[in-house]
C-alpha cells in the first residue's frame, strides 16, 4: 500500500468518500452511494490509524448524522455546520502529517460540495424540499399567496381603533386587523373602507361624509 504513503492520496479518498456519502443524503440511490462512500472512508481511516480508528470514524459519521438531522428536521444549517466541522476534524486528526491533513480536509470540502451535482441527474430526496423550495408558490400548485380571509375584506367598512399614522388597528366585521392608510393620518374612531389587500397587508381609506351617506343609502 505504498500509494497510501503519499500525502495527496488522502484528497482522493476523502473526496470520493464524502462525495458519495453526501450524495446518498441528497438523492435517492437506495444505499448504493452510501456503500461506496463508506468503503472509501474506511480505507482512509484504516490506512492511517490503528488504536483510534474506531473513534475517528465515529466522529466522522456523527458529523454526517448531524447533517442528516439538520436536513430532516431543522433546516437552519446549524447542525449541518457542526457536522461538517466534525468530519473535517476527524480526517485532519487521522492524517499522518499536516500536509496529508490539509489534503484530506480539502477532499472533504470539494467532495461534499460536488455532491450537489447529483441533484441535476438523480431524483432528490423529499427531506431537502424545504431547503430548495423548488415548487412555485402559485394557486395552481396548491399554494395561495393571499390569505382568503383577507381577500374578502376588499370594499368592507370598519372603524379605526387608534390613530393610523399611517399604520394602526381597525375593526372590521367585529374583528381587529392591522391596517395601513395611503400615507394619510386617519384619527381614531374614523370610518374606513378597505381599498386593497396584498397578502395580509390591508390598505384602507377614510370615508368622508358624502361617502358615508352613500354607504348608508346602500
């Protein structure tokens, strides 16, 4: 195993190992990528370590597990960052010298980021759908960018519960809403009409005496 005595070989082994392990997390390969990745990583740690082989490989896979947990449950990147740090630490400490350690760390980084190219070829796992946001937020796709309750408020009348300067609270159909005037100061207790709704943002205008009379006649 003379080739394993060269410093740069760690870059190849950890690179391919991490490439396939992260790839298995990102795309559904039914464990095939995982087996290849585990094979490469096992070769790396067994070549350089003896007594602490088990400890370092456990640290590496704990890091991988943290990335999986982040992608499955949290989706905020915190555990994924800790997981990547654990993986880098394990391969660096396992290296026989500092140069081999640097190569191994670079291999993990490049292998991990290169795994995202698998997303262009293979079917991605559902666990990453919340991170990638592939679906368009349209009504046709089952989403609604505007709250239906708020949409129905257009042309409804209500009363301001405090001064709108220009933001305040209005009461419409016995329910309180946060509303926005069109750049005007509307005093507390004024009658207002909803003229536009954008998502959950309600734009109102004050009803003057003439408009109020027309409203009552209607």
